[in-house]
């Protein structure tokens, strides 16, 4: 997104009347961008209508579970797609959300809403503590540091009697309880669709704001980001926390839909499944990862052959996707339409050069118009 494009979308605007002209003049926000809110409402509405039409069927249950995974993958779009943060801890926080609601509801008598809110707070604190350490590591080191987390946490959950060991925790409450089983499935599914709409709106808001522009600048060239006054450590931590919290919410949704949580949600296979959902559809496409999560969840439960050999199939599929088309279906469509896949890089370099020439930045953390737009 160039500065002119951002101005057209309402993210940036020129100096307000009476503002001091010159190199230090800072663009101001004049109106809010309606796209994130509109997209979130549309996703929630479409999901609610579809689930209501399915009327509590097995397919509706599968789609609702896919929506839980979609909440996780929407956060991964921001982490892996736009900021290129190689963090592979999503399954850990997904397990934190699932086990969190399970423990709070079955052992301490929390309601579904109370446990969901508690899990969000717990995930935010845990992500801040873990992220403050792991996000200091650059690139590959961050990937290796977070790749070991699922292995350790999976073993911890497997051998913990308090967490139910191999059997896990049964009796997790649905998000909403209706007068009968069918109504409960429909109402809980609609609640999950609303949560997905909120998650998509938040991520879109970040992407289309000045913070999103800073994240793309960092992903393209970290030295460029530093020269623009962006606090790389702060932005890395913010992205890690937001992605982790959304992963925890997705895990809580999955546990509430299935009524049970097992150590499988923490395994390396779960992380591979999430990566497959993101990269098959396109790591920068929110609509793509939502559809990818639902479709892949349906395929993994449609036949016994796939469910039995899920690890091998997903590993091979992910390897093929990364080699043949790293940008997934969305990237392939862009190429078919003749679009350049590197347009963001050239646009960001032009924007960065213009910012340096005008000297319109000064404070760390993005003290420019883009930063103020967030």
C-alpha cells in the first residue's frame, strides 16, 4: 500500500488546516477505514447464515470446528504473511486456549464466557512473557526456538494427570446453550462465526493501518524499517502477542465445539495442519485462509484413510506447496491475472525513500503519519 493508496482508503490524509507546513508536518487521520468493520460483519453474517441453514448437522459441526481453526490462521496471516515472523508456536497457544477453558469449566465451575475471557487474558500475559524472550532472536533462530515449544508442552500435557493425561479433559461447555442439542449447535456455531468476524476485523485493521505498513517495511528490509524510526522489537512483540491471543481463542472455540480437549491439539501435527491451512490458500489472504481452514478440516474428517495418515499426507502436501507455489492459491491467481508478486517491495521502498527525503519521522515506534493512523 503506497502512501497515496493509504490516503484514498482513509488511513492517511494531509495536514489539517492551520497545521505547520514543512518537513516536520505530520499527516493526520480524518476518518476511519470502513473496510475492516464491513469485512468482519460480512464474515460473521455469512457464517451465521450458513450454519443456521445446516441446522446442527454433522457437516455444520465440521464447519464450526473449521471456523475455530480459521480464527488461528487469521492471526497467522499477520505473523507469517505480512510481517514474516517465523514463529511456530500457534499450536501451543491453541492448546493453551483449549486446555484453559477445559480446566476452568470442569474444575472450577466457570461459565463458557468467563472461561473465554480468562483464557484471552492468560494468553496475552503468557505471550508477553514468552515473546519478550523469543522475539529477540532473528529469523531462523526465532523459528527454531518456537519450534521446540510444541514438543515440550505436548509431553507435559501427555504425562500430566491433572490435565487428563492421554485422555484429555471431557465435558467442555459449548459457547452458547440452547433449549435442545440442535439449537445448541446452531447458536454456538453462530457465536463462533461472530468471533471469527471480530478476529478478521482486528487483523484487517492492523494490516490497513500505519502499523501494517511498518510491518511490511520490516518484512521487506529491516534496515529500511530501522532507518524509518520503527521500533522493530516492539512491533515483533505486538505481532507475536496478537497472533498468540487469536490462537488461544481458536483453541477455546475448538474445545467448546468438540466438548473435549486432548494433547493432540498441542502436537507438531497440529502445527503442520495450521501451516498447511495458511500456505495452501495463500499466507496473505484472509478470505483464503478462512476457506482453507474449513475445507482442510472437512477433508481430514471425511475419510478414514486421510484421518489415519494425516501426518504423512499433510507433511508431503506442505512440502509440495512450499516448493511449487509458496504464495498458495492466492499467489497463483495473482500470476494468472498478470499481477506482480513483488509490488509491495517496490512500493515500500519508494515510500521509505520519500519519508527519508522529507524527514517526516523522528520518534521510535513509527512517529510518522503511518504510525499515527494506527
